[in-house]
């Protein structure tokens, strides 16, 4: 974890605060890939994942936007209420499960609400590189949308379309219009509420291959690791462990003194992913892509289980 100091706090909306973080030791950050996120250990002791929404080549600071969730599970409320300028926060190195596709001829970014954060980082990168893109931003109203003045400014205005305050039945036609801009070489990226992303994926894959539609999740899937039959985990060391219903692979291995790196414990961040050497995983995560899940050679050990009686994993 990296110790950072909060150098600036901006209220973007009534529910969204933006925190600018600088390394406490004064050193620069390394550049990161657009779409990356960091783990943030908040004052409540809870770790949450937040997308980096500033320019990826800005080595002087990291920018995260935090929406106060209602009800909060403790992470967002603590950052809103208990963090002030000058306070220190521990963050992880950036990790990226939501990369821009290098082979794309065009990029179509579709955000809803706080889902703008990873897509804003992508827009910064694409603008700098001169890559063709279009950003569509959906929100309940202008007052609920973060970064509007920036996106209306000269850097982004020509490539951004706003969709504010749409009635529920007006959203599908607006999405259809946005997706009509996609040609065969376009990749689509979406982040926002689960229902919104599901609709984008369903509509986009009518004309595009699944591997050209990319989704960023920050909410766990259901069911969790608590449900499902017992199975065995064999490690590449030859050790075998029984994983009963109601316990995760991570928990069982921890009881045996084998610690797997974890962060979110909800199948979101990808920290705990291990290679699968044999057996069929029952994927319950939101960090592996559809293609990675279909390959069956990785598993998020904090939430996923087994469809076969035994999984063989590589530590």
C-alpha cells in the first residue's frame, strides 16, 4: 500500500466528492493504464475500490470520485464525513480489469451516474492520443452529474453527448441512437448501475461480438460464496482441502496458514485470482471477463466455487 495525502477535495455534486491524492513521500506516481482502479483504505478500516479518473499520465497526483451510497456500507460515508485536506489515505498500486482495446478503430464510452469515473480516464487518454472516440453520459439530471464543466470545456465538448433527466422509457431509444455510431471495428465500454450496464450489453451485442463490449463492475454478483455444494481444492503442492458450504476458498486456505492476497472479498477487484490447473470453476465474480470465465483457467478465490468435485489450483 502507498501512503498518500489528500491535497484537494471538491464537491462535484451533492452526493459526489472528488479527492486529489499525492504521495506522502513526495515522489511521483508511475503512469497507469486508462480504466485502472485503486483500493482505498478508508478511515473506517474498510477497503473499497475506486476508478482513477484523472489523466493517466499525470504522475503528480491520483484523482478518485466517491459517491455517498445510501445506505452506505461504511466506505463512502467515512470518506465523505471523516476525511479532510491534509489527511493520509493508504491506496494500492493501480490495477486494471477494464482496458482499452488496442485493436479498436473507434471507442464508444457509455456512462451512467458515477460510472463516468473510469470512462473519464479513458477519455483523457484517447484525447491525448488522438484516437477516435465518443462519450455518452447518462444521469438523472445535470445537478447529479459529476465533471460536467470539464466535459463541456474545449478539451472534450466535441466528443461528448449528455443525456440528462430521461424518463425510463426514453432511455432505450437514446442508447440505440448512441450504439448506432458503432461500426465493425468499434469497441464499447460501459460503467454504471447494473441494470443500465445489462441493457447496454444486451443492445450492443445485437450487432457487435461479445469481446468488443467491455463492462466495469463495482458491485458483487449473486449468489455469493456462501451458497453451493462442498468441494475439494488441491494445490500444486499436493495439499488437499475441503471447502464446505458457507466458506470460501480464501477462508479455508487461511485457516490452514496459506494466505492468498485479497482486497474486496466480493469478487470485484481481482486481487485473489489464481490459475486453475484442473476442474471446472463456478464463477461468481465480477472481475474476470466473459472470455476468461469461458476459458476456465482462472478463479476468483474469494467468492467463486467449483462445478466439479475438485479444483486443482496453482499458488
